[in-house]
C-alpha cells in the first residue's frame, strides 16, 4: 500500500529551498587606502598636491660675504575629479515575493563594486610611473625584488614606509623563490606567511624592510605591473588628510555614499551609490613600477 506520500501531497511541498546567505561577488583585496595619501573632503575643480623641489644650494662663504640668495621652488601634481557610481531599480515585487535579497544588501553590493573601481583606479597609476624595474617575461624572485628595492632607494623616496603592491602571481613567485633560498627556517616562515596571508588579505608580509600587498594591479599580456610606493606612517593624519606625503594621492569630493529614492509611478526604489574623486601620482620620486610575469 502506498498510503500518503510526497507524491500525494506534492502541492504542499516546496519545490526548492533557497539559502538566506548570499555569497558575495569575487573581488581582489582593496589595498589603496593602505598606501595612499587620502584627502577625504575637498572642493574646487581639481586637487593639487604640492612638493618641494630638490636642490643642493647650501654652501660655505667667506668672511663678511653674504650667502647667495637662493630661490626655493615647489612642484605640483594635479587630479581632475570624476563622479563615479552605479544604480539599479529595485522592484517592489521583489520584496513581496519573499526574495532573499533585500534593498540594503543590494546597496552594499553596489558599494562594493564602487570601491573595487576606486582600488583599480589607484593601482592603475603604476603604468604612469617613470622609474621602472623591467623584468617582463620573467618570474619575480628574491634577486630581482632586492635589486628593485635598491633602485627605488636610490630615488631617495621621502617617506619611512616602502610598500610593494603586486599581482597574486608575482607574490606567489616571490614566495617560491624564498623557499628555494636554501630551505632555511626564516625563508620557510616568510614563504608560508606569503602564501597564507595572500589568500584572503591585501597585506601579505614584511620582506627586506618593505610591506608586500596583493592587489588588482594592471595586466599587460603575460605580465603584471606592480608598484613600489613610499608611504607615510600607517594611519597618520595631518590637517584631516590621511598618510600625507605618500606617492599615490586620492582626493574625494565625497566618498562612497548610498541613496534610495521611491518612485511610486514605477512601484520601485532607485538604489544608487556614488563618489566623486580623483587619483594621481603625487611625486614620481615616491613610486616605481615593476614589471614581471603575472
């Protein structure tokens, strides 16, 4: 006898069950705030970063003679802002149908996409660096990395922190090279830290006095264009600006802001997240690009 079964009560049984937890979109770690000179609230048609021009004018003088009258000058770097964002119409029917995605979740999703854009824009500045350690077609290893650090140091960067942002492949290649240094205890620990931290976080590990970060750096064919950045003390703030003096500048007229607007005629809510900002290299002395296999 069949009796009462799922077949006989099929109309009462849900055809599917949907998880209430939605897996976020894949995205690389956001690292721009860790290495940038961030100006949170600015006005005007553009933002100008000012730097002192280098000089070698201090000299001795003869008795009763005057010192030379030296002209001290400054340089500048400017950025023109753009308003960037995304928007979507969220139908009321979504809400009453019992969807697992809410208005707030959707706003968070739009916000994440905007922050990914800001991160990519900042890291894309690597292509504009004039100083270059070019290892195109070759994997990054400890020898190349140390050589590049030395060349960057010779540029006389102005800040205490030296950061390197590279692709996942470049960071992994560097870890592999560290393991192959001879299998030493220190090399093994460093390589393990590189591999473990680089899976989920932007900051990977310290190495040779630098901070290594994994990020969405520009790709050029088979190569990635990483970047060294001279950055101010982490989290330092002067006159409302974060990490002033860093080689990458990011100025905001407004930082990412979310808004929702009802449109009853369309029985929907318009969801928007926007920011107005610009990014620029503040001083070429404080940056250096490194090209190696991605």
